[in-house]
């Protein structure tokens, strides 16, 4: 999210790095990581790729707005991640 793009290697690394979340955390966290975060990253990646060939016009504007919505969604996920991982990251004596 640093540059607002989803590069192939980063998306692949995310997927492989989170494959074992179901065993370490929970199935619901694993579903969130794969079915929400990963799939949104693929959507962003696809839209970015398609944008290169779109001429100025309605479809290009729609693509840009959709990308912006996904980027806003990713930003909002910081709070969701805090909530989902909170139970696993609490320290106790």
C-alpha cells in the first residue's frame, strides 16, 4: 500500500506468507486474509493493468474511481486488522 499498487511479487508473497494463518490464528482470519485482502489486491492489480490501455473517457474515469475506492478500502483495513488480530497479540504476565 506504500505506493498504491499491487505488484505481482508482493501479492504472491502475501498469499504464500499467510497460507498458514488458519493453523496459527483461526480459519476466520485466514478467510479474511485470502478472500478479502488478497482478492482486493488482485482487483487493484487488474484495474491498474487495464488502465494502461484505456483511452480518456468514461471507462478510464470509472477505472480510476474504482481503484481509488479499493485504496480507501485498504486504508480502512488497518482498523479491521487491529480488531481481528487483537485477541492474538495481547500480552499478559
